[in-house]
C-alpha cells in the first residue's frame, strides 16, 4: 500500500502555500539529485541550484525567496527542511506492530505489560517492570528489574535496559544500546603488599530519561554513582556515544556519533556536540553551545557559541614538519621574544 | 585432528619455491618470536633479523632477496605475508557448522532458509527474509523483515540486521554489529512556545553491502535517509566503527577500529582509514587515500596520498607550554610580521 | 530490607577512628551536595569546603588534617575515598542471584555448570564450556565453545564470549561486551586482474583475562592473531573501548571510555589511559604512565609520567586563525630563522 498526496492535501495538513500546481500527486520523498518523478523534494540553499534545475522530482518545497528558481509545482514555507521531514512522516508512517506478546518472550509475572504493547521474539522482561501503553520491544531485548518505560516508547532489537532505569514517553532506543550500566568508579588503595589496587564504588544511582529522547545503536549511558544520570526531554543521541555516570544533558541537545562525555559533566539545553567530540568530566557547558566534531573540551564553557579544538589536516610530509615545529613552539616563541628585545635595543641605540 | 603439510605440499597448492627442505612437516603457524618447532613462520622486514636468527620455527616463508638470511627450511615467494595468510588458512580451516536450524531458533514461515544453512540457538529470523546457501547465523542474532543475505555469509553471535538490508555473498559480520539502523536525521523547527524542537526525518533508505565485506564487532552502519548507504565489494571494517546514513565506501577500502564517518561522505576504493580517524559528512575522498590514525578530515581530498591531522604528544608539562603557545600562535605570527617590517625599515634606513 | 550501621560498626569492620559521634546510624551513601540526613558522605579536597559546610549528611569520612573542618559526626582515615567505597559496598551489598538455570537457557550437555551458578533467561552456553563456582550469566548472553570462566565471575545481560576465551575469577563483564572476536588481520595481495585484494589471516590466538578484571559495556577485546591477547589481573576497562589482537595490558591498569588500542601494543602495570585516548599498534608503554584523555600516542614511552597530545579548544573564529597559522608554522619558523640571520648580520656590521 502506497500513500499518495496532492500538494493541496499536504498544505491542508501542514500549512504552507501551493504554487504552480499541476495536479501532481506525490508518493515518495527524494533528494533533488536522485528523486524520481513521483517524488517530492526540498531546496534550502542556493549552492544546490544545479540540482534544482535538473531534478526529476514532481514537486519541490522551498522558501519564499526561492520561488522563482524553479517552475516546478511547489510548496512555499519558511522552513523547507522541517516541512520535508513532516511530509516524509506522512508518506512513510511508522509501521505499527500488532499488539501482543510473542510466545517466545519471557515476562516475569510481577511485571505489567498492557495489552496494547508489542513484545517481540525472545524478549526478556524481568521482575517489577512497568510498561506504558503501546510500548514496543524488539527481538532479543532485555529489560531488567524495576524498569519503567513510558507510553509509546520503542526499544529496537537487542537493546539492554539495566535495572531501575526510568525512561519517559515516546522515546526511541536503538539496537545494541545499553542503558543503566554501572558507571566506571573505583578508588585506589594501597594493599598489604604495598601494591595499589582498585576498590569498586557501588553504582547506586539510576538513569532517568525524559520524553522524546532518541538513543542510537550501541550507545551506552551509565547509571549514577550516587545521584542519577539524567537525560532531559527531546535530547537526540546518535550511535556509539558514551555518557558516563552522573552526567546531566539539557533538553533538546543533540549528540552526534562517537561522542564521549566523562562523568558528572553537565551539558546545557539546545547544545550540539559534533561527531567524535569528547567532553571531560565535571565540566559545565551552558545552553546553546556548539562543539565542533572531533574536539576535546577540557574546560567549562560559560558563554554560548561554537568551540573547536582540532589540528588541521595536511599531506603527511608537510604534517611531519608541522608536528616537529609544534613540539618546538615554546622555543620559537622564546626566539621571537629575544628578537624583539634585540630590535628594541637597536631602536634605543638609534635614539641615543 | 591436526592438519600437517610438508613444504612441498604447500608450494603445490600455493606456488613459491622450497629451499633447504629437511623433510619438515608443519602443523601450526607461529610468529618468529614465539613459534614452536612444529610451526611455519614468515619474514618480511630486516628489522626483525634478530627474531629470524633465534626462531624455533620449523620453516620460514621469505622473499627471494632474503634467502641467505637463514639456513632453515624455507619457502621463497614475493609476498611472504599474503602467502603466510594462505598457509594459515590451510592449517586452520574455517570450522563449518553442521547445517540445520536449532530448535530454539524462531524462523517466520514467510522466510526462506535453505537446508544448507546453520541457524544457531535463539536466533530470530522475521518475515520475508531470504538466505542464500550455506549461510551461518550465530546464537542470539536477529534478522529483521525483508533482509537478504548472500551465499556463505556468516553472522556471528548477537548480530542485529535491521529490516530491508541487503548483504552480499561471503560477508562476515561480527558480534554486536548493527546493520541498517535508522540514520541520525532531524530537522529543527520552532514550536508554538517559540522553543526549538527536533522533527525526525524518516530514514527510508537501506544498507546495501556487496560481497566479501567484513564488519567488526559492535560496529554500526546506518540505513540511508532517502537514498541507500552502500559498502562496496571487499571492504574490511574493524570494531566499533560508525558509518552514518548515505555513506558510500569504495571497493577494497579498509577501515580500522573506532573510526567515525559522518553522513553522506563518499570514500574511494583502496583507501585506508587508520584507527580513530574521523571523516566529516558530505566529503569526497578519492581512491588510494590513506588517513593516518586519529586524524579528523574536514575537507574533501582530491589527490591520492597520505593525510594526517594530529597533535604530537609531549610530556605533560612541556605540552602545557605548547598548548598555551598554540593559543597565542596568531599573536606570534603578528609579532613576526611586525619584526619583519621593523627590520625592513632598518635595512631601508641603511640604504639611504 | 535496608542495612543500617553506626559509625562504630563501620570502624569495627573497616578501621579508622570515630570522632564527634552522636549515635548516628547511616543507611545510605551520598555526595556532600545531595546527601540526605540518613547518609554518610566523604570529603577529600578543600575545594569542596562549601559543600562540606552545607551538607545534610549524617556523617562524613575525612582525612586527619581535615578533622576541624566540620563538627558533624565523622570517621577519620587516610584514604577517605577508598573508605567510602567500602562503606558503600557494606550498605549496598551485591545482589546475589538465586542459583539455578532458567528453563529458557540452553546449555550444551558437554559443558559444566556447577549448581552454585545463576544462568538467566535465554542464555546460550555452547559445547565444552567450563564454569567455576557461583558464576552468574545475565539474560541473552552467549558463551561459545571451549570457554572457561573462573569462580564468581559475572557476565551481565547480552554479553558475547567467543570460543576459547579464558576468563579468571571475580571478573565482571558488562552488557554488550564482545570478548574474543577475530582480530583485524589481512594481507594485501595482487589478484589475477592486477587489482589488490585483502586475504584474511586466520585469528588463531585467544583472549586470556586474569582475575578481578572489569570490562565495560559494548567494549571489544579481540583474540590474538597467532599468540594470545592478555589482560592482566585487576585491570579495569570502561565502556566502548577497543583492544585489538595481541595487546598485553599490565596489572591494575585503568582504561577509560572510548579508548582504542591498536594491535600488539604492550601497556605496563598501573597505567591510566584517559577517555578517548588512542594508542598506536606495536608500541611499548612502561609501568605507571598516564595518558591524558583524547591523546593519540604514536611512539613507545620508556619513562613513567603523564603524556598529552591535544589541541587546546578556542572559540571557533579564533580557532580558524590558529588553524591557518598552524598550517603555516613551518614557514613561520623559517621566517624567524631569516630574521635571526638578518639581526646577526646587523650586529656584526655594528662590530666592524
């Protein structure tokens, strides 16, 4: 079954204005470059003018100021990308799984699974778990004791939710994610033979995840050591991200793949952490901060803005020289200081 | 049962030339350093001369130009390392699991599992899956709906293949890998209360993996947002790698552990990405490019070669000074400019 | 059931001295900042004086030299953090699961599972596995053939232990970890059509893990190519760490999240690798070395100490200038050299 919409159907549902409509119906979304003739695409940036003029898309979503750039049927809106996202949601409605518990799933009798939930093959739900309405749990996932999952939250296949974690409504947790694992906390002590040993600090906090949070594949979020780890509403986290114990991530912050956030870091609202960025522990980052990809942040950030810590890339033989000179930068700075003194001396001599 | 080969058996199968054979038979492979007297080893680089002269190996594989470096029984070939790989394959044949479906596995009746396949404990194969001949699926793996796996492809234990993914022949996917997960795509929009929210863009592309691709443990490869994510033939990917939506990886490229590749990056053929390297999104990297480990690549690369972006490591107190001077590098450059102007002035004065 | 201890109970078990006891009983641990009135906290560093003076904790653990900083009931000890760890272990005893094999678990008849073990839902134990006493294996975990697990070792949910791995006593392996996966080893060879292909080198070594090792969620440790990968006693490894084939990690070393260690690296004892650090292959790092977070180490380290390789972060527009100047650093160094020569020339002229 394929959904099909006219442009007027779309503006009825989503707002915006239709121009140059040629009674087209669209059934798919497409990129300008690869769209087929049944697709609707979007245009956001004049650097893609070339793709716009050659696209095979049936219709395009664009901003008022770009209305003259194409004679195609179009929808005009101030935010074409968000509009496109919603059109795609209409054309690609989330597949709703049939409610029910697969016979291979194991649900502890002390746990509550509403009949509106979908529990897939080989799922394990341990004791005292509370699921909201229409929760979906994918094959092979494990939900440990005392977990709470809010309404309409989805766990994909092979997710692990450790005991006591609390997850809000409309969250989406992807395969391989591990939520509520023990944090990495050890105290060093001298043992009888005067060697050093690591003593584990029991991790007795929880993970608390608010509504509308997405968590990517193979991402790990650790439970608090004493207090809780908290992910606020609307946070979106990509794959292979590590969030250590006691972190607090502010609402609507986005965290791209391979980011690591060390223990007790506090990240504000509406921040954006680029892929591979690393945040040291016990830092405080205010709202509306962007961290560039691959950047290690070692100090708290008190002012919103964009922060970067990257070596520029170079062809390897040029880099070898750069690296040698970076190692000598302190000496170079000293040499410049001496030169300035010598020049100053010469200037003074001239004056005398 | 242990396989045993004379050196003549090996050259019959693999080519090369036997020299100084003493009727040895080899049953194991070994490193020069640790080989026991039943092992065959290889020698590739004169910096390991010490290990060669003291090795206990029964025989050694080496290049024609190194023939005089040892009096041991030996096989001469131009590529000792690749030859050694094949000898090791002969001595350590891949264990073939008995065909059959373990009674604990769940296979949806709409899916096709040839009798030559091995389906292990607790595997879940959902609807409309098509498996080729001699596919092996390890314990606890989940293969979601509409997936296609080519002949002789192996999934190790606890792998997750998301719906619609297509994987070619002779691929090898290791434990914890997640293939075909939703990409990380959201559009920002202002909500009624003038706050910003993230709207999910449905990820409707697929992952297409060609033949002879290996994918490491806990690696994640996301499905395309609109178009597909494509991994070409012979690509080898290590553990904990993130490949985002719409990437295209060229044939025979190798990607070491902990690499992150952001969305829509296009990597050429025969590239080598060192461990921990990061590639920004929407970049284009041509064939035969090597990226050094730990290097963040922020621009497209149009010419083959090796590229590096790394701070050199220093003892911490020296690094502290270097870092302070790096922060002041713009000022230092300005100071040098002023010095040059002052000197120029002095030179001009002398001329007048 | 809640455990409750007087301060005298605690010093009876753990040593130390009680001062200003007001007959308090403690039932929980807490941070100074968030402790409730039934909790015991610790104080280690005068930069947290403010939290100490305002804490609601019933009692505090601190050093002899800090005894006058609070009038609260207190325990005096030289290492408050390690003492606190042990108090927390008393107040939060590890939950011991009831021995037994869940009916959904699959145990191959050739494997040995003592009656003191706890084997959870959907666990799969393949052939010839040997478990020690009181081993616990969490739901959905897979233990492949010929694995040995020592007494009291715990696998959390959804762990994968590949064949032939040997794990000592009292280890703790967290969800999603993959131990004993094939290492990433390929030899390049020219094929008939003169293209290059990668030939897999069978990975025939094992992973050997000694006692008291912790391994974090979604961490991967590869089996050796020929010889073994070895993790010594007391090593603690955080989440999302990659340890490649043939690495040897010395006793009591700690490895924070997102670290990558390439093949055949040898790390000493009592080292500390900060989060996101990367260690190149075939390096040798001596005992008692600290690597700063996010630092890439490209050379062996022969002397204990702290080593760092990081770009300092800057506001993005300042960084853009810094980056441009880093690229020009070789030229800047040459300019300084020329200036020095010119100045030298001027000085010489003055002398003549």
